[in-house]
C-alpha cells in the first residue's frame, strides 16, 4: 500500500482541487510503468478506480488513468485481469487520439490485449486499428513498433469477422 492508498483517495475525491486530482492520477500512472507495481495495483483492486477515472469529465485525468491502464495491460501476466475488469475501452480511448506519440505508447498494450479472443473483435470495431496500421511500416523505421503492429494484426486476423476491417483499413 504505502503511498497508493492516499493517492487513490485523492484521485477518487470529487471534493479535491482538480489540480491535486490530476497530479495524484499522474503519480499513479507513473507508478504503473513499473512491472512490480502492476501486480500490487491488481492485488490492491486499483483497476476499477482507473477504469472509472478514465470516464471522468476532465480530459487530463481521463488520459492519465487510461495511460496507467495501458502500462498494466502491456504486462502479459496482468492483461487477463485488465480485460476481465473492462480495461480495454480506456486503452482504445487513447488509441483514438490524433497524437502519434500517444498512439505509439498505446501500441504495446493493444498488441498484448489482442492475444485475448474476447478483445480481438472489440479492438477492430472500437478504434484500435489506426495505431496498429500506422506502425506496420513506421516512417521512423522503428523495428519494435513494426514487430508489435504485425503481431497485433496477426492476432486480430484470427477472427474471420475482422478480416474485412483489416484489409479495407
């Protein structure tokens, strides 16, 4: 627990100054980038909080919460829990942005989540294809991004109903 409990209390408080809420969610998102912390987040039941924060009115809070979910979803050990608790939609929310840097950050999570059969159709239907397609042959010749994008397309194309969306994209 340590700092997580007070950060979560500040993040969920509607009576707190918005800037404090933003920084508490940003701190949570930064802590989520550490693999060891991701298991703690799940053990402490933080996914529902992050999912609910990814739907609040403030765009910065939404983005930070979704970014935390992206970090946790990249981990193959935690992706199933993220999927089961409804974490795909906040990841796809970030994928739908027009900012290439954010799309690039989302790509590893979408790729990891694309291994789950229940996510394959949702990724194609709900905005997950653009960041994948943008990195099949990235302009900066980023081989890791290309590998991730090709892996995601291979996973998504296992579902026949996704094939037209993928081919026509």
